[in-house]
C-alpha cells in the first residue's frame, strides 16, 4: 500500500499540519474535521 497517495492520509495530514501551525484547541480541531468531512464526503456517500 502506498500511503502517500491515499486521499484519507493526505486529508488527515493537512488537518494535522494546520492544527500544529495554528496551535488549535481540541474543539477547533474537531470542528475542522467535521467541516472538512462534510465538504469532501456528501450525504449520499454510503448509499448505493
């Protein structure tokens, strides 16, 4: 498995890097993850 090309890893890395850069609180990091998840994965993501 090539983790450098995995979109979930790339998204997680971006979130982590931003949190470190901004010295985000736990709540801010949680909100950022939720906001990003909503924008990347639509409501019908798991439906066939």
